[in-house]
C-alpha cells in the first residue's frame, strides 16, 4: 500500500503566504503550495465518476466516497500532528472537534467551517455546517439521485481524522434546506461511538 | 471584434481560485489507493489512471481555451509550449519546459521538476511498474484529441522510480482534419 | 431596452444540448429548436467552406431585420449562439461568459455526460445571473 513513508519536514502550511512560488525549506524542495480549484474539481469529478462504475446503487457510491475520504483524513491527521511537534495529542472531545472544524478545514478547504454545533436531540451528536462544501462547488445533483451527497467524501475525511485520533464515530453528509435560499446548506453529522461519549465530554 | 490577447500561465493562475495543494495530493493518493485495491494488477492501474486522465483532459481543454484566449496553434511546437507554459501553470501552479524536439517537430519532451501529485509519496516495493502520475499522460492526450490532434504520451523519466525529473514524451501521430457535414453526398 | 430572445448551445456533432427562451414569445417548440440547431450547425460549417482561405472560423454575426444572431465556436467545436434584438451590444462578451460557465458548471459535473443535453442546476442559476447582470448593464447606460 502506498503510504507517506518517511514523513518529510516542512513548515506549517497555515503560515504560508497565499500565492505562488517555492518556499525555501531545509532539505526538501516543495512543489507549488497551491493548485487551481479547477484541477481539484476535475480530479474529484473523476473520483465520483470512477466510483459510479463500481457500484449498483447510491448508498454504495456514498460508502466508496466515504472510504476514499477516510484515507485522506487519516493522512491529514498524520501530517498535522507531525507539523505541530510541540502539541500534545488532543484527548478531549471538544478539542478534537474544534481541531476538525478549524485546523483541518483551514488546511484542506482554505477556511474554517461555518459552524460547529452540538445536536439538541442526542448527547453523542455534533454538526459541522457549511453553506456549500468546496467539493460541491461545481456539482449539480440530478433530481433522480434523491438525497445523494458528494460530501460523503468529506464525511469520510472527518471520520478518518476522528477515528485515528481515538474518537470513533459515524459521520454522514446531508443537505439541509434553508428558508429563503434556493440552495440547501450542508451539514456533516457526527455521531460518536458509545465508548467515546461514556468517557465524558470534558 | 479583435480577439483578446492570449494570457500567460502566471496571470491566469493568479486570477483563478486556488486550493491547498495538499487537498489535491491527498485526494489523488486516495484515488490511486482505490485503484490498487480494486484492480490489484499494477498494469491495470496504469491503464485506468491513463483513462481517468483522458476523461479529465477532454473536459479540461475547454477551460484551458476559455481562460487562455489562445487561438489555433500554428504548429505542434506552439502547442507543446502552450501545454508546458500555460496549461501546467494555470491548473497545477507549476511550470514545465519543452525539450528534445525531433527533426520533424512532431515529437518532444515535457519536463516537470515540481509535481503536486507526488508530494510525500513513496512507492513501496509491491508497486514496481506503477506509473503513479499516469493520469497526466491521459490528460494531455485527451485534451489534444479534442482540438483535433491524436497523440501518444509516454513516460521517459519518473522521480518516483529514481529519476531526477518527470519527463513525458508527447508524439503527434495525426492531425485530424476538419470534417464538413454533407461534404460527401450520397 | 435591448433584449436577448434565446440562447443555444450545440455540441460538436450539431446536437442541441441547451436551449433557453428569454422571450421569443414561444414561437419555437422543442422539435423546432432541435431542427434549427442542426441547421445552424450545417450553415456554420458551410460558411467555413465558402471562405476563400483556409482557417476560417465560421459565422460570428448574422444580422436580420428583426434580430441579430451572435455565434461563438470553441476550438473544441462546441457552439454558443444567442438571438437578440438588433444592435444589442456586448453579446460576444456574454457568449464568452456562457462558455466559462459551461467549463465550470457543466464540464466539472460528474453527472454530466459529454455531448448530452445539459441538465445542471448550477449552470441554470449562474446563467440567469449572468444574463440579468447583462441587462442591468444595458439599462444603466
């Protein structure tokens, strides 16, 4: 399996100035730190299209996208932990959620998520919401695909981060209609496993 | 109306929305991993990556044309320069160079020193024979086919295989002439 | 006020993949628009043959008494054309905008199959905004 092998050292991406050019980093030359949104969008579109050929139904498609995202989440956690060498591992639920909502989101999507909320009905549920996920920027879901959400990929990323940080959870992506708005917003619903909740939120 | 002037790769890249290269790199890694799981054979994965690249290329070309304001290239040399200087820059943020032209001007190499597909990737021994970046060859092939050029794109050098750069050979096989409907009447 | 009557997008084989009627008073039904698109595709190709030199890019403007037609063909063979009130300005710029919207909201949609009719909500939404913005610009002059 392809892995990150020896994780290479480089400066914290969050501090880098926007735009082009190589950063001088000891012992390693970095490729451009940014690519166009289009490049990512085409790649993501092909990921979805490829997976469509491998499945029989929408639920399977979401699962496969989630699995792909999981791998990304696991790597992101590795990279971020390695970068912030002084940082102790997050042991609190709210800490890891904040990490996902702010740090992970900023690194992957260029901004912190719109909101992080605790579910009102269940103790073990939290929601990260976005007006529109970056991955969906150019995607229009056909009417006959029902509730299908390409954000399953992002749900997988979140799951990958949480689980590898020691907080197993079921994570799903949903469209939530907004009054007065043509387009629904997206909620990433995180339902923590029993053992996580039992250890206490504190 | 006079056509707008062609734009440089730098100008376009500066004007488009950009994302952190890591999102791109990690997503690509996830794709390759999926393919290795699904297809198992490295040669099949190479083929699938090329096909996926082709599928991207046939769509990406219109954005390239729309944003670069390029008019029809005079010859294949100009085409190769456009791919290297404008194409790679506006999408991947990296500049490539063109070299090793043959006598006819139908075959050249495009060389990349930086490649955002491969940051922090190392190939394990089980992946001997994998062309990790094979999506790129498909992208170029697909894009050019949509503007009437049939090409063959192959890897000459691959840093993940121990070489010192990424070098793609692009060979023009055929320039497909424009077809006029109803030209040959029954 | 200068008006846009209709917008067409044809794939490189001459098939109609998008048609929007902005006010031709419903004179064209679906079959008409398909036929017209196919005929325009042929006329455009013939115009390239009529050219005394090679490399002609085909009809860009057609002026009639009750309308103008502006046409843009990408190097990939996809054609975008708009039927508008005679003398309407900035139609080439609008077609360029439509082309860019196509490269974003149609070509980056994994559920869109190449050469097929366009059914992408985001394309419709953004197109409406672009056309409206164009009208506002015209009104403001």
